[in-house]
C-alpha cells in the first residue's frame, strides 16, 4: 500500500458521503472520488504545493479546483463532522501532532 493511501475499509466509510458518486447527481472525475481524496490527503500530509502532486493523481489544477469547490459547498465540513460523530471511528481525533510548528507532516493513512 502506498503511503497516505486509503484501505478499502477506510474508503467504504466515507464513499457514500462524497458528491459525484455513481448513481447520484453531481460531477465525478474520470479517476473517481477515491483517487481525488487520496490526492488531497497526500498533498496536505506531505505538505507540498498543489503543483507538486504526483502525476498518478491527475492534473493538479483540476484537483485544486475540485478541492476548492468541495470546500465552498461544505463537503469537507460535513465529512469531518460526520466522521467526528461516528462512535466507531477510531481515527476521528484531530490533534496538534498532525502538523508541527515547522510545517512538517506527520499524517498517517487513518481517517
């Protein structure tokens, strides 16, 4: 498994919360929500600019635009609130050790 990649069980927990999924109204990229979510996770955990996203995630400009659209529409906030309220979610805690004061990433693959 690649670093910062989601396991199948992790993605299945959030899949139904994301817009643009098959069978629902809304756009989805050809690469899908999972790869997009992993690209965003990789970007913030690695602490790199959007332009430095690996090519395997697709065009960085498209990912940045989609991330901004989801932020504007409240998708990220709803996702985090839902995960935080899930009593079975062992990864819901967000703490200061995720990013140090120097900006070094300490993210893992957990949700």
